[in-house]
C-alpha cells in the first residue's frame, strides 16, 4: 500500500491512473488533484493520430460523441502530400474526452479532488508534501509518490527542479467554411507555410466535432520555438483562415503554450515522476494526446515496479522511455523539429516535400504517422540515393507561389 498523488486530471493524469490500476495498483492508493472542475475546456485541436486512437481504444474503448478522420495532409508552398493511415483516427472536443477519461477513473474507485490548485511539492523524509489551494483554503498532505501530470504550465516539474524542454506557443479558434466542399472533413491538414513568414511551425485546419453542432472546424498555428508574439500568431491565423475560405465563429482567437520533449528533458526524482506534457510532447506537430496516453503507460509500469521493489527510485526512468517505440518516435520527431524549425528550415522543407520514398510510405496506408522512426535507416538510405542523383536541396528562401 502506497499513497500516490497524481497532479493533473487531463489525459496524462487519467491515463496514468487507469494504466496503474491495470498494472495492479489499488484504486485506494491513487488520488487525482486538478485545479479545474470537470468537464473543463482545454484549448486543443482534439485530433488523435491512428496511433493515439489505438492506444485510447486499448485503454478505454471508443468514447462516444467524437468524430473520425482517415489521414493527414502535409502542405506548404512547395506542394502537398497525403499521409494515409491504416484505419480511422478519432477526434474529440477535449472537454468531453477528458471528462470521459476522468470519469473512468472515478468509476474504477480512484479519488478525484477537483478545484484543488497545487501550489507546490516539497520532498520530506518519507515522500513528498503536496500543497494546494481549494474551496477549503490552503491545505497540504504527505504522499509516498507524486506524479506530475499538470501539463505545459504545471508546477511539479519546476518545484522538483527537473530540466524541461522548449516551450512553444499556439493559437486557435473555431471557424466555419464560407463555401462548403473545399475541405475534406476526414483529413487533418498541416501547412508548413508559417516557416515562410518566420514562424517555426505549421498552421492547421481540423474538423471540430463540437457536441450538438455540425460543420465546424478549428484553425490555428503552432510556433514550435515560442519566438513569435501572440499578436503575430493571431494575425497569421486570421490571414490563413481568410485565404483558406473560413469565417471565424469564436469571438476571440485564444492561445496556450506547449512543452516539448527532448532527449535532455528530465522526469524523475526519488518518489516523483512526470508524465504527459509535464514531461514533454511531440516537438514537430505538437501532438500531445497520444504521447500523454503512451508516456503514462510506461510511467505507470515503472512506478509499479518501484512499488513492488519498495524503492523510491526508478533507475533509468528517462533512458528506459527513450528505448520504447514511443520514446524512439518522440526522438525522431524531435530530430525532424530541430531540422524543420532550425536555421536550415528551407532546406529541410525541400527535403521533406521532395523525399520520394517518404511520400510513398506516407501514402501507402500501411504505416502509421509517428511510427516512421522504425524506417529511419531506409529513409536515410533512399534519400542519400536521391541526393546523389539530384543534389542536396538549397536553403534559399521559398516563395509562397513556389509550387
Ligand atoms: C492550441 C492547441 C492545440 C492542440 N491540438 C492538439 C491536437 O489536435 N492533438 C493532440 O494530440 N494534441 C494537441 N495539443 C496538445 C494537447 O492539448 C496536450 O499536449 C495534452 O492536453 C497533454 O495532456 P496532459 O494530460 O499531459 O496535460 P493537460 O491536458 O494540459 O492536463 C493537465 C491538467 O492539469 C491540471 N493542472 C495544471 N496545473 C495544475 C495545478 N497547479 N494544480 C492542479 N491541477 C493542475 C489542468 O487543469 C489540466 O486538467 C494542442 C495544444 C494546444 C495548445
């Protein structure tokens, strides 16, 4: 028997609890604390990749009330190419998805304390003292373990002095098309044109399955390095929406940060681990739901091992994750982000959009986005041949009408 405080009841925290129960942790050992009251809004495109869909299916089955897409399309001024997935990808309004996940924890007997804003965690001789502000004022309690699942702006990572990754900035709003039929509602569109405007990231157009509404989309832009101002990102989104044929439904365009994983991010102190975005998410596309579910599976398994061994330390917690398929995938995405959002961005954009074998794999419908890491050697070899034939692309600026 151990007491485990999970700070944050988003997909990372809820999935951690559900995986921990599956690993054999007793529900009475787990407490989830969240500053919000659920269902709570969460700024998010709400799109799962095929991989994330499969993980959610395994964890919970298919929650009702969502939408489905079939693939992705990567675009930029150089052209576009489809990424066909093996099967459907689910899409949710995040208030609904997160509430469903948290309710599954409650149904399984996990205690959930809402409206508890954790203000700090401190090591003690037997674990961690967790302090929070709630309806009953300031309170604190001792726990054997703390799981930081408190997202991009969480307090646990900082309080524990763990090294974080790059923090990006995203803005997003709900839109409706001016004319029907221009955009395929079974596709998630990722447009790397912001790079041409000095924003190291991409713009997105995703269908939005808002409960009780139809014909809505979410548009936004990710600045994967956090270098552009919020107003520049909002202006970019408005211009992008206008040229893509959308009219804004939301009164305002809202913004929220993202915290990206890198091989250098730290996630463990004795008696404390991070999971989900608190540790870090995909730095290329900012995909966070699938990593939250997947990191939490790894985290719950490792914590159960430590509980069984009666030790507060998890040897090689970060290194062990890097060796999992999910860890290898995040590392691959991190490498691509370093290239595409770095000083040689134009060159790597030309590589991405000119890579014949990658496009062939992406269109095949046999691979999964976020699983290309397993083909890294074949991808590199085939591209080396292409470079021998055609030369290495230049890093000269790309004009908007380059295609
Ligand atoms: C604009 C935007 C669009 C995005 N679109 C997508 C997308 O389409 N697909 C995708 O996969 N990802 C997307 N993401 C990323 C995704 O939303 C996150 O990575 C994902 O929510 C991470 O899950 P999490 O559980 O780790 O953190 P969160 O979902 O952020 O959950 C953290 C929880 O912790 C709670 N919390 C925070 N601080 C405290 C505290 N001090 N005390 C108590 N509780 C606390 C919060 O209330 C919250 O419930 C997007 C992000 C943004 C900003």
